[in-house]
C-alpha cells in the first residue's frame, strides 16, 4: 500500500514541476573580433521555442563599452519578420521593453538594461528580436574579420528535457 501511495504522490508532483532555463551564448573576452559601432544601431537574433508549452523571456544582458555614455536600450520583437534586413521601428515589430535609465559603463562588460521583460513566447514559435542602442553597441564576432549583417550563425533553442 505504501508503495502505491508513494508512486501516486510521485506522479502527482511530477506533473506540477516547472523549470527555469537559461540560454547563454558563452563568455566574453575583450579580444580581437570586438566591433564598436556608434550612433543608433541594433543587433538581431531569433529565439525558437520548441516546447509544447509557452516560455517567458525575463531578462537579457548585452555587451556595453565605456564609450557609449548614457546609452538607452530598446528591445523589439517580431513573429513575422524572421529574416533579412529589418526596418525598426516598423510594420511587424513591437516594442517589448526600454531601459529604465541610461546605461553607463566604465569598462567593456555585460550589462542588464531591462528589468523583468516578461514576454511570453508561445509553444513551437520563433520570435526575432532587435536590440537597439541609442548611442551605439559593442558586438563580438567569431574571429578577427568583424561582423557580417543578417547572418545567423547560431540557432537558440529552449528545450527543457
């Protein structure tokens, strides 16, 4: 009887378990391949939710350089503009979040410009994001050749297995 009770409780609790998944693109090393762009510019990336349940994007960090004093960040997303050169802001793009205050950094490093994004990505859906910096952005390439616009070298997947 105890065996069946334990098995029943285990099955009941296993249905109620939730998990947190963190997606990371790797560490940062300020070396060859870092590109510094000034003026209003943006970086695009896509997140595909392969799960059979929705996920929530809660936070995002980005590389910030000390030459971008008082940089304001804005995050946009689109479920329809999944490739090519985006027009931001424009048709099909929705503003998700804006930095609460200008971001200033004394060194080159990671910053978290947003406080609790809270965007729900539905099951089996891809959203494309555009992170815009008002004063510029520091970007890291996979080598010394710099960045090539609109080339997606990685596919971000959230799988909770």
